[in-house]
C-alpha cells in the first residue's frame, strides 16, 4: 500500500483520487463498453468466429 501513496505524492490531498473515484471510473468504463457493444452488435461475427466449427473442405 505504500507504493500507492507515493504515486500521487505530488498532488495535494484534496486532488488525490479516492477509492470512490476509481470505482466510478470503472463503472463508467463498463457502461461505455456495454453501450458500444450494443450499438455495434457483432453477434453474428462472434458466433461464427468462436462457436461454430469450420466445415471440412471437400475436394
């Protein structure tokens, strides 16, 4: 924990990020990623890439 305190030593105590700030940033990141995934909706590509087995090639 001592390493965390020294990272922000140059900032005044009022400006140092608090745990609630970090959790809020993480929550907003998850919300932004979910929204981007909803807008793009690459579900067909995901299914084809990861879940379907490739068909054997016939010669």
